[in-house]
C-alpha cells in the first residue's frame, strides 16, 4: 500500500512538550489553569455541555458520586439529572441506549467505569454503534463518545488495569483518541463531543492526578493529529497516554548517555496521523513504538508495519516494539514488571542503535 | 410452575367475534374502525403474504441469497403496526415485512438486503419512522429504549395530547427474550419510565429451538419482574393485536411507563430459506397452527359482516400485481456502487477511507482499459 494511503496530510501537528516528570513553575497566565488530568476532563465536559444542550452524560455512578474517579464531579448538580444520567449497571445497556439517544438527536458521552468492563458493551460498540451510519448510508449520524479509563500503574485488581484499544482500533466506523496531558484532555474531550462519529476516548487513569497547565482560552488542536513532544535526531519513540511520560523519561536518560531521542505523542489511535512519525523516521532512521497493551496484533504492530512500508529506505534498524507481555495483566504485585518502563524502552533504544 | 395466563382474543380461530369481560375491554378500539380500515387489515395481510411467497420463489430461483419468511405472523404485525401513530417510532427485528409495508416502506428494500445490494434499504425518516432491520438478536431493543428515553427527555410524551405524544414500539421474538440486551432494555425502560411498547412475537421457534427451552413460564410473565405491565394476545387475531397494541401504546405515550405485549403466533415457514423445519418440528403442530390462520379467520369474519366475493377477488388481484412488480424490480436491482463501501463509514471526513477509496479507483482503472 502506498504512502498516500496512510498519511493524514491535512492534520497539522504541534511541537513542544507540556508534560514530563520535571517540575515546572506554577505558571498562572491569564486563562491558564493548573489542573490534574481528571479535572481537565471535567472542565472540558462542563464546557461541552454548556456549548451544546444536546450533550448529555451517562454511566454508572457518575451522578452524585461524580464517577469512581470523580471525573464528572459536580456536573449533575450543575446540569441536572436530565443531562447527567446515573444508569443501571449494564454496559451494553449504556451503549445501546446511547445509540437510540443519538438517533433522537442527542450527543451522549458514556462513561465505562474501567477498561476491563467494556466488553459487556462490545457488541453494541462494534456491531451497532460503529456500523450504524454505514448501515443507514449516511442518513443517520452517531455522535457518541465513550470514555474509558485505561491502563495500569494504579495497583488495582483484575480487569482494572487493561489496555483494550486494539480491539476497537480494528473496527471501521470508530475513532479512537487518548490524551496524555491535562491540556489535551481538556480540548480533546470537547472535540470528541463535536465529532459526528463515535469517538472512543481512552483516559490514561494513572495520569488522572497529575497536574499540568491548561490553556482555557486557546483553541483546540485537530483531534486526530499526532505531535512531536521532544525533538531528537537518532531514535524516534512513539506512544500514547501514560506511555508518553515513560518515553520522555527514557529520552532524558538516553540524552545523558549521549543518544538524541525524538518523542511523538500519538494522541489519536484511529485514524493515526503518520505525517510527523514518518517525517521523524526519515530524520532519525530508527523507530520504537511503545504501549502498555500486549504487543500481538496491537496498535504498535500496525504502526511498525505501516512505517516500514512508507519509509523503508530511511530505516537504519528494524522497527521495534516495547509492550506489555502477551499474558493477562498480572496481579498488581507484578505490574511494574509487566508494564514497560524507561529501562525497557532504553534497552530497545540500545538494540536499535546497535543495528 | 407456569401459571395460566389469560390471552386476549377478539376473533376465534373460526372467525367468530368473542364476548366476555376481556373482549369488552378492547372492543371499543375495534368499534372505532371504519369499514375501509377493516378492509385495509385484510389487504395488508394478503398483499404481504403474496410478497412473502414471491420473495421465497425468487430465492429458490437464485435471485436472493436468502429469504426470511413472515408467513403466519401477518395478523400480529398488521394489527400492531396499524395501531401505531404516524409519528411513533418503530424498531423492527428482521421478519417484520408486514410492519414495513404498513409504514410505507418500499419493501423492495427488504429484497435488496437479501440480494446483497444494501445493509439498509430505506430511510427511516422517510418511512414513517420505521427503523432499519437489526440482525443481531435483541440489539434493537436497546436502541428503541434509548430513543424512547430521548422522547421523554424532550418532554414529548405525557403532554395530555395523544396526537402530540410520541411513543416507540420495538419488535422481537421469543429467542430474543434470552438475550442480555432485551433484559437490559427492560431494566432501562422501567428505570426511566419510557414511552415504549415491547412487542414480542412468540412464534414458538428460535430457528430449531422451541420456546420451552427459552422459558419455563409464559414469556409475558417476565414483564412483571421488571415492573412492567404485560398482556398476552392472540397474535393470529388481527383485531385483538390492533386493540391491545393501541391501548398499550396510548398508555405508554400518556406517561404511564413502558408496556409489554406477548403475541402468540407461529412461524409457518422456515426460519430462513436455509432452514429445514421438518428436522425439528412435527407436521401435526404445523397443521394445528395453519388451522388458526390469521387471514382465513379474518376473511370469515368480514364475510359474516357482509363483505362479498368482489372485494376478496380485488385484493387477490392487487396482491398478484404487487408480487409481479416486486419480481420485475428485483431483476432491475443492479450491483451496488463501490462508493457504498466507503462513503458512509464515517460522517466526518476520514483519511483512511478516503485514501483506500482512491486507491481502489486507481486500481480498478488500471485493470479495466483493455477488457
């Protein structure tokens, strides 16, 4: 398949990192707030609901409790029970009724409580929601957002630390995005609410409590644009969600060892904005794709294959993947072993450089 | 374990109007019908049965990949569909050919589904809100419930004006009662008190599995467990199906909450043209239901009221013409455009489908010039 098939040339990208582990000054410029990622989503939802009376929230425990992660805290009190629906405990029911509400002209934002609990809704997402516009030959739109807290690093029990993105990325008709910073979370949730297509909004739950500056008065970057968050010249690292923080740590460590690493935050998993990735690989000649998900048939596999097709002659080394293992997410006592950390990324950097 | 349930029946199997307390409750809905409206019930049932036969023939002749027969279920479908108001929304499963026709769908769209020219076939917004067929069993019950939640959020039920109040009716079969989605739909409907009628056509067979495997109790009894009033109706009695549905739809639209109707009927034909019902059910059972045929019964009653041969002959001729027109237009259905594959995967522009469409166009063009 030719490069034009996979390159989203319309999507601009933006350089410059706002995240990372390094402490930053508490910048409080006009219109800028220092918010944890969960609060940034909350603020974005509040804005989206204020902008469009058809946006409504539905999910388990999202009303008075504000969701198990408090992402919707205060929204029912502010907008009422007709805009923030505490639903019965049934994921298929949440997605299936959201489809009917979308047919009626609403723009439902569904909260799935944890990544591993999305599967009771899998049929409604993949066989119904994703195909509804196509089945109707464009006569019906499906502006439904599905928010999914995902990923590990929180020491939780089974089904609470998974990364199920690939199941949905494989399904035509869905759009998948994942913010890694509070600023992106604030803007991307609003853009997701504006989309006329279903958007799966994967929230890196281990980042919920990390603060970052949120530009409340700016404008949204394109929802499906990837972004260079650290420039470098020898190796390109690509990841999304909480993995971006790990990649930035790895880049810092690599720099100390004398290797210049570029880091790209995917932001969008479907479609993937390949322009910055391919441009970067043409410069560095080396690509490492990292994610918490198991590597077999993953978003990382797809990127590896596509970049190999598109930039084969620029590659100095095979595209490498750093991923969770192809085993069920382990008991939390093993999660630091299972989840890729900066050292695992650096091991791949060393292999790529040695080629 | 199963308690007896009183089934609403207005016309006996031999076409005699019933009396008694239950009938009295529903007869006012029938008394309001004009002679023309009653004749239309017969016309609907006869035409859709002839359509069903024609489509089955087309399948056997290789013109359709598959056919889904509706024979035997005409009264349940026509009665309930005629009870809905034009502004109501109807969510079918995939055997509701009579409901589709009553709502003004060009049923060639159903032919297109089974000939492989479309996954849709009609625009619900232009078909008196008759939504698309849904093939995954019970999935549509949740869409219907969500839609009804939307009506309630819009405040367009319980206004006190039945001409303005909207309602939803969703069709499903006995097999669907075992699915999680229907049970979740009933939970949501009860929680949000949706203006909605759940219309179960119990045709006694989910492909080869009898309803006794789906449930140890009459299915209508399931409703009360969800806090939803339920009623069982003779689904081969078009008058009872009409009256019971009209009453329950109006209760739902008035704000009384969701309703559940179990219509007892029978799938006289196979599940689909790929099925062989002689492998799993007896001829005696089939014959016992043919003896309760909905069209014969209603014709008997119409004749008893003085309807003459001329009317029935005219309807038969109309049905023949309808079938001939379907046959002609089936042959005229072309190959779907490649655009259909790409253009509506997403509503907003999408780089992957756009690029793959372009690639395919270039590929096809590169192949086609010298053939």
